């Protein structure tokens, strides 16, 4: 069964909740293996995480009798036998695998848990052929730890990468999924101040969600890899349109293209939804007075999946223009008549000395993901736009002691957000810039300068959140020879056509107002142009 949110997703039939549960029941019933779960808890500290484990597992056990749960205290002989020392620890199918969940599969991680149960129950890793080839080369044990958080939309991808590896090579690969909200102390030990982050044999192998093959390659080499080139015999898929990027622009384009009758594929290396998935609350998308960014993304993705096949966790590494164009990913080759680049934007960096050194050690670009690690701690949020204010409010409501640092004396954020900020009482340091981020193992302070008085100061903090805008993600476009405009965005005509015939662009990567509603609008326009151009190709005239 293909899972929503994980790699090649096929359009489901229209189905209500009950039909989905029926499908799950049937999937569990057909699995070759029963799944034994062992929950270890400290009976003296029966916390919400232990209770959440029981609740989630009970919900699955109502669907199937193929799952059994036994619970033990940490002082039980079984805990000693399996070397379990941390509460709560969920041990999954110990007869065949070495997989543990420290914490509870809540929030975003419920999806990971379901996928994990299906992998274990089916005894199939679902890893790609390319990944399996890499895993076959591993010849010594790998103890993998992936730090995750229920509020992190990027985490399931990295957690499932670990699960696939552990199921594919149970002889050598063990996996611990560690929820940082439950066990911030273990996260602290590993200096894991940003999720997801993966270690193998105590070596860092990945920060952020990695494409599956990149993760496997990092696991094999025991150091983070940035690129994975597939074998020449990678699978070939033929399409009319291949969309690169699964944010609002790409998802909308996919809906329009398939409804026009175009054979379409969408490829997304990271989490679907782009920047929206990381926005705590959206208040200006028509039809929703207030909606969580991730919830809005889930609605869009489910809608798109009614139509299009989504290849998630698969990174496009090259495009060779031609007839057809060839889009090479970490896993396969798309031979496609047209390409739509909806690659969005990536975080702007401050460029101060300590920033990259402390990234993941207290410097974060995702308040939604990493905020829970800083509860009751002191942080600054840098920026004065909608993102900085929305995220500062999110941190504040989560119990983080946050101060906003802005380089001017006026916010760029909308009036409504500025008012909320004022009412919250979050302190603001106006006309202030960050000169450096200090710390050894983790962030301990920032050096600030008041740009009016030039006065320098050092502020002790545990974390630095950055929300200072975005840079268009144009690396791939530049590699292919696509022209940029003077602002660094992809240059295009009024119909979203780039300088290379048959290659189009939509969304934040073409500049303009960076709103969800404009991105969806651009996605639909581009798809309609592509449909018209394929009937009447302008490049043949
Ligand atoms: P933004 O609107 O570009 O704001 C960036 C902020 O960071 C500005 O206040 C800017 O200062 C500051 N900044 C930029 N470079 C800096 C540097 N090197 N050092 C210090 N400060 C720096 O970015 P954003 O807030 O991420 O928003 C991006 C887009 O998404 C916007 O179009 C925004 O409207 C949209 N968005 C919408 C929502 C929503 O509607 N719910 C939520 C989030 C984002 P200056 O003001 O001095 O230029």
C-alpha cells in the first residue's frame, strides 16, 4: 500500500473515512506477519507519552487483531533482556527487527507509525531499487538514531528513511526514533537542537529531511551526503508534464494539468506544501478564517492526490532539455514533453560568522519544528515580516521566552499581526542587528548592534530563530541554462514560459507577491498555458 506523504503516491479513489479504514483493515489482514509491540514504561511516571502510546496502539488494534501489545515496567526482566532503560520505549516486532520508538507516535508522527507498521507487517522495506543497492553494500552494524518531533512536517520523511533501512537490513541496521518533546535530555546529549536530525554509530549523517537514496548513501558512508546519482538503468517514466516542486503552485498546476488531460507527475524532494507547511497559522487564504499551515497543505495534497501521482522524497538533480526533456531524479528518469519549475524559495541566511556553525545547535529556521525544544528558554526571533511575527507569536504561545530583533523601527508585517504582537507583550529590540552568534556546543549568546547608536551588546540566549525572508531556489534552473531576471528570480514571459522552449515556471521562484493565493494562481495559469502549448506548440512555429 502506498502511504500519503511518502514517495510515489497514487491518486486514491474518492473515499470517505470509513472506506479508508476498510482499506487499512484489509491491508493489515493480508500482511504476512503479526506485529508484536512491547511498551516499556516507568510505572512511577505514567506520563502523557505513555498514555498516548496506549491510545494510538488501541486505535490500531481496533482495526486489526494482527497487532499485539504487552506492557512492562522498566524494572522488568524483559527490559534488561532488551536493554531498555528509557520510558516510554516502544519496541516494534523484536522477533525480526531492532526498531524502537522513544516517546509516542503523535501528531505528524502518527503517519510514520502507520508506515512503520505496514513495513514491519509486510516484511518489505519499500525502499527503492537504488536504495537497496546502497544498503547491500553495508557490511558492518549501523545503529541509527533519528530525532523527530510531532510538530515537524519534515520529520516523517527522515524517520521513514530510517525505518526502510532497518526493515531492509535487520541483520546490521537498528533504529531508534527519538521524540525530542518527550526526551529533550537525549536531544541535548546529541546537541540535536533542530529536527529532523539523524545519527548512525554516533556520527551525524543527516540534518533535515533527506531524499531516501541520499539518506541510504549517508548511512553507508557514515557522513552526510548531499547528492546521489542513480545508476544508468534507473526506471523511465513518460509524461506530458513533469512538475518540480510540491508547494501550492506545483500542487495547483498538477490539478489543472491532469484535469486538462495531461499525463502529469509531480516530484518533491522534501515535505509537500513548501513554506506553507511551516507556517503556524494562515489567516488570509480565502475560505479559511484561520487554518494551520500544515492543515491547509494536507487539504491541498489530498486534493492533488485525487488526480496526480506524487513522487516525494525524490530530488531532481538535472534536466536535459530536448525532445522530450529528460528530468533526472535520485531514483528515475522522466521523459517529458514539458517541465514546470515550481521550486519555490529557501530561507535567507543572515551571513554572520556563527550562523552556519551553530545551525542545528540552537540556530533554527523552523519555529514549528524546533520551538518545543526551547520551552521555558530564552530565544530571539530575527526579522520584521509576516513570518517573523507569526512565528514569534507561535513560540510565545508555546511557552518560549522570545524577543523579536528587527533592523528597523517599523515592522514589515501586516497591521493585524503587528497588533497581535503588541498585545502579547513580546519584547522588541528595534534598530538592532545580529553581528554574531556565539557558543561552542550550542548557542549561548548573540552579539547585537544598535544601528542608530552603534552601541554593542551581548545577549545571553539559548536559541536564535531566523525569519528574514527567502531566496528563490534557482540552483537547478541555473544548471539547466534558464535565464534569471535582475532580481535573481526565473525570468519568464506573461505566460510563465522561460527562455527554454517547453520549460515553464510558477510560484515564489518567479518573484512577485509571495502569497499562497498568488502561488496557486500562478500554478493554474502555467498549467493552462502548458495545455494550450502542447496542442499548438509555439516552439514549432
Ligand atoms: P519578508 O516579508 O521578506 O520580511 C523579511 C524581514 O526580514 C523584513 O522585516 C526584513 O527587514 C528582515 N530582513 C531581511 N534581511 C535581513 C537581514 N539580513 N538582517 C536582518 N533582517 C533582515 O519575509 P517573510 O516574513 O518571510 O515573508 C515572506 C513572504 O511570505 C511575504 O510576502 C509574506 O507576506 C509572506 N508570508 C505571509 C504569511 C501570511 O500571510 N500568513 C505568513 C508568512 C509569510 P526590513 O523590513 O528592514 O526589510
